[in-house]
């Protein structure tokens, strides 16, 4: 890590200017081993301190082989793909505009999502039991939101440091960080004035949050998931308007609500339509409403009014019942993302979809020879597992393996005040495809509705004992003829870990009898095991 006075090259992605260095100087100056804590300090210097204009080079002076692949972008897809290609005996180079590997997930995307979801769950528990037991009285109190954003900012360099250390010292990857690559052709990139060539080019430049394109969107106080953690420098008032009906909007909206702010969700069509099971979705939305959230479906934010000082002062919303004005200094948009594909597509002649996704085959190959695209560049699902797997599958194909990867039938989740997990078919979907559908679910249907303390499991026990309607919901969908599990759905806490394994087992033919044979760790969020055992003895399955 060093600088040179030889000149400057404009960085096209992050608008930084990085020092150009002689190639021999670069190779002779491979940085010495840094500890994880030293990496943390160094990354901070590159982000905010005296090293902002310095690129970080880690190239192998003893390897004179041609690169098998250059990964343009070192996020989840680029880092995992690079590590896999290296492990298979190839030579890789990953280039990223950030001074760290791992991309936006730990910096301003999925990691803060989880932090704020944890806060929402904790605050919901506290508000439900305020003034009792050891819980403080939060009645009418608004929790400081900026403090939590600052907490995240202070802690996010830890994961960055670990990934840089791991990538260099344990995975032996070659990389150039804190500098952008300029694509020249399907084998060539320029970085800091130096030319690098490879047999293949892998595009992994991520995505950017979508904008509304409405008057007032540029005002201070209008945020997306990235600008919220990067730019929030004031404590918002007692009202929040959230635009969108998908994961990001619900995750953040529930957090804002849990801090004590009157939160309105403005949804163009249907809230949480990504949850396939209607009964599960209904439970989630009912709980959101009980927490005081207002939901405006079939509505659009049409403009943001200035408060007279260049800040948001009000949100103007077109609803099915007419125009509505909500005074607020805080508006959050969660409208999905668009791949950062246009510049590369123009240079290379790539084929794009209407949503600017790079079109690839099941080998991750584009229409241009020796050019692959991975992660968010190829569109939905814009999830971590797909980014990592697409990077790894691309590496395997480049190294000669006959592979095929199309993301489908994955376990999914979203956070509200709860953790919602699902995989496979919903009950309605199953009934459209199978003649004999059986369900096992909690809470049981009875004359008291939801007022039953089941399911009782991790982090739901206070609710189960005192506020049973809030203790969660779960459903297992089964083909009664073959006894195979078709899908599972859960609202509560802790099931997400199990679902990523159960989903794989269901694809292999998991039956209700197999579930009944498992050794459950009681109490746990996946009551399906013990409940399946109660039904496994029935030759003819019936609902439970």
C-alpha cells in the first residue's frame, strides 16, 4: 500500500482520484501481513483519512501466468468467485472501488438491515411489556434513531477488516482495491494507468437503489437504504413515510415504527406480496397494524414539499380516496435496485433486459465471448446466496467444469418486527397442484382465535405466556398421498437457520415421517418435528 507522485486517474465509479504507479513498483511492493485490527485502521484511513487517494495493491510477483479471470467488482460474487477460482488452481484478479472486499452488504445494505431488525424486535418486546418486569416505560417515547445509525457506522469496519485479512492471508487472492477498473475490451481493463489482461472478464459491479423520479426527491430528509446510513446527520421527528411494499421498505418501516414514530407505508400495489402463503402474510400484516403502522395500498408518493430550508417538509400521496398530505421531515424509499450495467454494456455490446439486467445463460455467460456477469448484475433475486453462488459457478465453468446454475426454489425471508421465513409451496399453490393437501400449523384454530400460547419458542416465550396472539405463526404443507413436504412457513424468531437446511431436504424428498424421526431440540422454532411425529402414525394423513 503506497502512493506515487507520477499522476492521477479519475475513478469512474466512486469519483475518487487514485495515484498511478509503475507496474514494477507495484509488484515489488506487495504489502506485508497486516493483522485484522491493523486492517481496520487502514480501511478507515482509506475511507475518511489521509489514504483516500491511494489504491491498495496485492499482486503476486512470483506468478507470471496469464490471469484466468479478472473480476470487476469485489463484492459477494467477486470475492467468492475469486476465492473459488484460486482454489481450483487458477489465477485471478479482483478489482474494487472500495478499500475492502465484500461489497455493500456489510457496508450499507444487509448488515444494517439485520441490526435495525434486531432493534425492532427488541423495541416491540419492550413496548408490549413497558412498565412491567424489568422493562422501562417507553409509552409515548421516541427512541433516538441516529444513535443506532452511528453505532452501525462505528462497527462496520470489523467485517471489512476480517474479509481483507482472510482474502489475502488465507485465500491468497490477488486484488486491487480503492480504485476503479476501466473496461477496454473483453480481455482488458485499465487500473491506475496500468493495463491488465485476462482470458475472461467477470462483471460484478452490483446495483444502485431505484429513485422515484418525483419533485422534491432531492431534498434533505429523503433517503434510501444507502443514504440512510451514510448521510443521516439529524434526529428525525415523530413521523416517517416509507415508500414501497417489499423487503427493504418493511424492514426499515418496522424499525422506524418500533422507535416510536408514526409510520405510514405507501405501497403502489400490494404489501408483502412476496410472501406466498396468504395466511402467513395476513398474520404479519395484522401484527404490523397492531403496532400502529398505517398501510396505504394502491397509493403513490407524488411529490415531496420543501419546508422552506431545503429539507423535506411534507409528503403528498395519491391514494385511492384522493390526495393526502402528511407532514414529515423523514421519507424513506425502498423501491428495489437496478444493476450497474449500462457503462459495461455500452463498451462491450452486452445484451440487457428492460430492467438493465445483463442477460446470461446457465453458465453465467453473456452474449459477448469470454465475458460473464454475476450477482446483482443479472437481476433478481438480489440476494447474498445468489451472488456468492453465481460467482463460484462462474469460476468453476472457467476452470473447465460442466456446470449449470439457475436460481430457483430458494428458502426466503423478510423481517418485520418478526423474522418471517418460508420455502416451497404455499397452501393455495399446493391445492392448485395436488389433490390431497394436508397442513400442520400453530396456533390451532379454536373459538378463541389466536389467544393460544403456541407456537412457543426462542425469543417468543414472553409473548407466549402473556400475549399469546403475538407468539408467532407456522404452517407445514404436505402432500397427503406421497406424505412429502411441499412447503413451510414461519413467523417468529429463529426458524431461518433451520429453513435453509429443511429446504434442501425437501428437494431431496423429505416426508412427514422423516420429520417425525428427527431429534428435536425442545423448545425450538421448528415445531414441525414434534407435530409431525404426532401425525406420522396415521396411515391416512389429516390436518393438525
